[in-house]
C-alpha cells in the first residue's frame, strides 16, 4: 500500500482509541514522508505520558517527542 494510505490507517486507529492523531507530510532530501503524530499537548509531561501509553499499550516503541 502507498505510504500515505498506511499513515492514514494509523491515524484512524489512533483516533478510534482516543488519541489526537493526525498526519503531517514532510519532504526530506527530495523524498516525501508521511509522519503520524499525536497532539498537541499543553505540557511536555502530558506528551511524555501519551508517549509511554503508546509504547506500552499500542506497541509504538519508537514514538518520540518533538517540539514543532
């Protein structure tokens, strides 16, 4: 499946589980990537709590925090 479809499916799954999921398109070295994001959060602590929940309950072990 095209990467955009994979990202769309992940966003839908996250939203269904109560996360504020969305997709962000990015160009990196001439290639298009579709990043799946959750947020925004008012505080870093809230974001970290959600990251831990994603890792523990949804198997998104490589989830990380970003400030943009």
